[in-house]
């Protein structure tokens, strides 16, 4: 609805001006007596003939489905702006005058709200014009929120330090259009590196550089999705951001053939640990699933650490006590998880074949002292690269991002 009001001079003002004009008309400036050579101008006619200020508001009155991130602009022709107020109920939207004399809002609007823009402008002689414009913003059927993850088991904690294998993980609360989501995600690194997206499904996307992160790299992630259409009926709930950094480079190499695990920090060998990896072979679980007792090969990423963790064969499908692969629940010390399926580096004081033979069900068995050292020194995101085993780590069993070459990453 547009309302216009023009203020004009009242009757008393007109009489005063007329009296003044009449007095002026009796004054001669020369020539014959009674002859007035001065041109007479009616001030009231001048005021009445001045064009009213013309206000323009964007969005226009009555508009619906307006984007909440599109600024409100107010301009005026044949005059100047005096006041602009934008409200939605008790909420008020801030804005400021621009160099060209227009007014522009400086904050986002809300979804599904009715806004009123009240404007006062004045023309060249001070006559004021007022306008009220109303419009409504779009109301999405669905909104998608975002969480930042270190992995599927842990959130990415803002400002924290992670290992050189930690990918950026953005998880949407609803399925999204991948192209639209990627366009909304902004990743800034220092030093700058090239990276690629890899979608686990239509809700979770990873991003990694071509090589392991350089020690000390700083990463900032922003998802600028508010007001952005991310699906047929889905829009971004709000803009979100986080940042984290990369610590020292720690890469552990566990060799299935030599039964040794060597740890390198910033390229220097700092610890060699006698190990016992998966015994090989496999079985069938209670639900018919195939179970392998090989430790998966390839670069694993540290997912979590537990001082004590309960383990049993039932956790991966062997629950029959008569099965030779069955073992009852037991509490294990100093556990560093490297896959979702249950691969850990952990203390195994019962294993007398550390450094000599592979006897585990897939974990990397260590002495209590070595397992404690890993627990105390490893970070989420550190790399444990398993060599010389016939089974490869599936990319989504933990963070297998580095098991795929960069040229194939994202395919």
C-alpha cells in the first residue's frame, strides 16, 4: 500500500502573503505617479507549482517471496530523503545513507516476515511527502543447517589443532544440491593450496588438498548459505564459519611384513614400536556379513582416543561363544581409533608375538608403553599408514580420503 500526503500552506499563511503582496503593489519605483513598473509574483503559486518529491522503494509494495539477503533501497527524485524506517513487528532493520543520496539497509532480513518501509521526503521548497511500502520475504518449506566435523564421531572444534591428514568436512542437516552447496562453501588456507570436494552422499562433503597439509597451515571455512536455494524446497538456515590449524607433521607407518610401526615427526624418526597386526583370513558374522581379519592397508586418519575401551567379537558380528573367533568383552587400555569398523592401535600385553607375528583381529597391537605413548602424542587427523597388507581401506571406513589419488578424488 502506498500513501502520499502533501503539506500545503494554510489560509492564514495565504492571507499574510497576499497582504504583503498588496503592500508591495502600492509602491512606485519611478515614472508617472500611480504607475507600478515592478513585476508581481505570487509566492503561493510558486509553492503550489513545485513538483512533489517522488519516492522509489525496492522491493516494491506488495512484493512476496523477497530474498532476505537482498538489500532494501530507497531513492527520491525532485527532493531529498528525510527519514527511512523499516520494521517487522517490533524488530527494526538498520540502514544508512549512501553517497548518491539513497538509503540502503545494512543487515539481512528474516525468512517469512512482513516488512513495512516508512519514508519521509521533502521537495525543493520543503513540502513533505510520506510513503509506506509493505512486502514479505520468502518462507522456505525446509532449511538446511550445517555442522563441521572432524569425522563422523567428532565435531571439528573451532581454533583447535589437528594432524596433517585432517580433511575439511561439512555436514548438511538435509539433502542439498551439490553444485549449489559447493558454491556456498568458501575455504581459505594459509599458505594457499589447491583442493577438491568429495561427496560422501548428498548431505556430507569432504575437501582436501593434493598432499598432506603443511605443518602450521591455517584453515578458515565459511558456508555462506543464508538466503541461498540449496534444493528444490530447501534454503540455507544461516551463514556459519569455523577455523582450525595444522600442528606438527606426525605420520606413523605400520608394516604388516616387518611387524614394526615407525613414527615420524616432521620427517624425523622418533619411535619404533614392535607390533602385531591382523592375522588374516576371515569369517561370516551372525547377520551374514563378511568379516576380514586383515588390517586394512593404506593411509588411515586418527579418529578418536580412549583411555579405556571395551572390545568384543560381538562388536563386529561374532557373538556365538562356540565360534573359534569369539572373545568375550574386555577392557583395553590406551586405544587410538583409526577406522569406523574398529581398527585401533592399543595396548595388548597378552600378545607375546609383538614384532614377530600378526595375531590380532585387525587392530595394531602394541606394548602398553608404546600404546600409551601413541595415546598421549597422537592428534585427531594424524596419519597411520598401513603397508603390505592385501586388503585396502575403503574410503568411507573412517577417513580414507588419502587412499584415493588426487586426480581421482571427487570422481
